[in-house]
C-alpha cells in the first residue's frame, strides 16, 4: 500500500498567518510537492488527509458514501452557528430533511420565483454607478442575499421586514467571519472562546448574534402563522411540507433550514457571480458571445425557458464554477476502515477533498486558464461531466437536484 506523505508540523506553523488569510496557496504548494494526496497535523491529536485525486474523491463521496460522514468541523463547528440543517446533518436525518425540502426547489417551484429574482436584479443594477469604480462582490453579495430573502418571505405581510432582513444580513456576515477564524487558526481557540479577551471578535459574541438572528426568524414565522396568509413563497412551502409520517418540521428545525438557505444560498452565489464577472472582463470576446446568446432570447417564453436556451452563457457559468468553486473544499470522516487506489483509509480518519485543486490539475484539464476562450467548450464540458465532482456526487448536489461545485 502507498504511504501518504506528511507535511512537517513546523512548516504548517511557520505559514499559519498566510493560511489564515488565504489557505489556497498553501494547499497548492503541498499538492505540487507531495502529489494528489498528503496529510497534515494542524494540532496534537488531529490528522487531516488532503486529496485532489478524482478517484479517491468519487470513492468517498459517491461509490462508498455510506461509510463517510461529515466531520465535526461541519456538524459541530459550523453547526453551532447555523444549527442542524442540511449542511450539518448526516445519515437518515439528512435524507429525511432533504426529501422534505426538495419539492420547494423543483424546476416548477423555481420558475415561480423567477419574477422575484428578476425584480431584485433590476433594482440592484439600477443602483450601480457607472461613472466610478465599483466592487462587484458587494453588488452581487447584496443581490444574492435579497434574492434569497424575497424568495423566502413575502415582504408585504411582515412588519418591518426590510429592517429585519438587513439585520439578518449583518449577523450572517459577522458570524461567517468568526467561523473562518475558528477553522483556519484552531490554535487560537483559547483566545476566541473568551469574550473578556477578544470582545466582539469572540465566539460568545458571534453566537449571541446568531441567537438574535434565530429570534428574528421565529418572529417572522409566528407572524406568518398568525396572518393566515399563504403567499406561496419558500416559507409557505416549508410550513406546509410534511415528513413521510405526516408530521411537520418543528420551529427549531425550520429556523435551522432557513439559516442554511441564507448562508449557503447567498454567499456561494455571490462568489460565483463575482468570479464570472472577473473572467468575462479578462476575456472581452466571451462577453460578446454571451450577449449574442441573450439577444436571441424569445421574450414570449418564460424567463426560465429563456435562460435554458442560452448554451454559451451556461458554459461560461459552468467554467466559472470549475475554476472558482464557491465551496472549494469539503470533508468526510471514515466510519470504518477502507481502501482506494492503493491507499489505506483508516477508521475515523478525516479526509478533506479539494475541488479547487482537482479542477485545476493540468493532467486533467490542460492549460486551465485558457478554457473559457477556447472554441471547443462542448468537449471541455463533456470532460467536466466525466471528471468534475460537482457532476458526479449526489451528496454534494444542490437540494434542487441540480448541482453545486
């Protein structure tokens, strides 16, 4: 069996500040040095295996997925911020809640939300000042958050909803920053856990804000129930959805799932749109081709059908998701001992899959930075379907049945 190379602990410690700011260069350096799989011990008693091997990834996330669960980094560290929803659950509870929520994201349901999305997009575009340099991430972040908020809630029947949503956005962004600190610099846990030391940069402060967000969501849910209105938004669908035994989601679970939709539904979209804008700006010829797609739209069709009839624009989006996957890593823990590709996978070992590095391997993709401008995008897309994990793995798929990177 093949021995997995280990990054020296001193190397990790020496680059800890760089890792906190941006872990990707550290990942790249070690994949180049040690190959497609290596391991590292970020603190005593913790060993993490990194891989960008497509066969190991498919084995862990698809072929033998029942032997692998999300690690405590997701179920506990992330879970304490967003509760126990689809992003943080494992096993049967995950499957039951996914099955419960999924109908709200079928194509027919999404088609009903398209008008709302269209209104929000036009509102945000009107706010852009064309005579000055603008941070596109800020634009797309606000846009994505408002799309999620208006798809979830009918603003007409909830008092002061605009203010509540604004506060939810602020809390979400602050909690995400704290979570990143916890995950990237775990040796500072002693500092972040003590509010009297770290103040507003502490875990207790962030969790208090999350509790405030949960209270806001409970108020919104109770207001909806009291109003007796059924506007057909996502909240309405979630309130009326039932498990196989006929029971409904309790309020705590409902709040957890809404928090997941806010966090997973807006940040990943904002990241993807920002990188798409960057890639298009670097390749002006692709902008013209994308405009040709848009100009051919049949305005008599639904907005969903118009978008589905824009193949080049779709390819640009897929290439963006491959080059800059918003969820660039995921992890799993082996429930039992296993093996794959001459590598022994020990029981309870942690495996971190790097989609970012897998999608940039030259032996799989060639000169990846040139893909967006090549004429043979259809061939590249077929290769993406065969190799890219966001096309292979059901457990990593979006709840709608489509896929996320």
